[in-house]
């Protein structure tokens, strides 16, 4: 019996931020898709640069069923060899983030200095799962935020990528800086912020109307509602996804840069150059910027190139 060929697979990296890039593109295509969970073997640590499933555990390899789909969407270095292996078997490929290999469409952030090539699509920031529709729905869901004084400042706090949380004094200084010009603050902490820094932030916001979402609590995460109702957004500079998602709102974006590495500093610079963000030192002076929906542009490019035909 002939098995029907599926149209779209998403290779889902175990890291949520990486998987979100591939999932976001698939969701914007508006096509049914299969999510293929990936799990890495010890060999995935090697620089595998050819079409292979060696980097997958045996169980994950069993998830790569036959026949391959018409289109595979992937993100991250480790998933690239799997996508290329499927390409050898007839699938077309869309890959996000730098990785060795040639894909039908390779989406690379401008901050990673992509080379000019017909199959490469440079974008600002990274693909993500936030859409105008989700933002509108969040604005309705969190409509009670409209009662807070303006300007409402969404404060999106991350933390060092490879450290034990943000320094509490840094969190307190950031909170005090934002509270000084905000009518109200809509603050969220992340897994990387850490409890001591979150509590320091809470203390710094005591003198201004605010909402603070602590990471890991039982309450629903209001992040999208905060972004939807924000007059200004202040985001720490350590999260590519957080900064990229902020671009889909019409709010002026200010980056609270810290001691981020070269790639994050390059991202900040690319956003400043495009007029999509400014350093926190420029806040709260508003500036005009158009909402940027790079994920929709990727989906449009896939269709324009006939990769689903």
C-alpha cells in the first residue's frame, strides 16, 4: 500500500528557543504539519557537516518515517544534518540559523553576517511564534491592563546565558531606571533571571503601579498581554528571541544591554541600524518604527519560491 506523502515536517530541537524558530515558520504557512521531536546522541557534539542521522538517538531516528515530506523546516546546527539527510531523499529544506550545508532556503540573521547567495534570506533578529493575530488575542484576554497608568512599560528581563541568574543589584538598577519614567511597569522575569534578582526587581518597582510575573509560578504567563498593551518595551539584551518577538509590536523598543557576547552585540547593532530599537539610555524618548514581521516574510518567500508546490 502506498503511504501518502506529508507536505510539511518541523524538526523540533529540544531547546525551546531553537524549536520555536522552525515552528513559527510552519505555523505562518497555514499548512498542516508534523512535529518531529529530536533528541541528541553523544555524536551530536561532533561537527557533523554531512547528511546523516548519527546525531540522533535511536528512538529519535525511528521518528524519521518514510516517505519524507515535501518540505522540511529546521533550525539550529544540530538539526541541519537531519534536514540534509531528508533532502537526499527528496525533501525540500528551509533551515533557520547558521549551519553547514546547502538548503533550498537558508534563513540567517543579519547579525550573523550571512553571505550573499540566491538561497540565503537575511532577516532582522530570528524567526519566532508570535503573530499579529496572537497579539490581538492577547490584548483582548488581558484587557484589564488598560486601567494601568500610561506610559505602560513592558520590562522583559532575561539573564546571563551561562550563569547562575542575573546579579540582584543589576536587576534592582534596571527596575529603578524604568520606574523613573514609567506610568506603570509590566515586568516579566525568565528562567535565567533567578529568584534573588526577581525579588530585587520587585523591591525596585514598589514605588510605581506595576505587575510582576515571577518565573515558575502557577499564574498564567501574561507576557503577550504585557507586550500587547505596552506603550514602550524595555528588554534585556541577552535574548535573541525576546528582542525578535518585540519587533512585531508597534511599541518603541529599548535594549538594556549588559555584558553580552559578540553575537548579541551584533544583533543590537543591526536593530539600531534598521531603526527598530535604541539603547536604554535613549528612553523614554519615543521614536517611530513600523512593526516588523520577519516570520511572515519567510513564509511568503517559501511560497514565492514554490517550495510547497
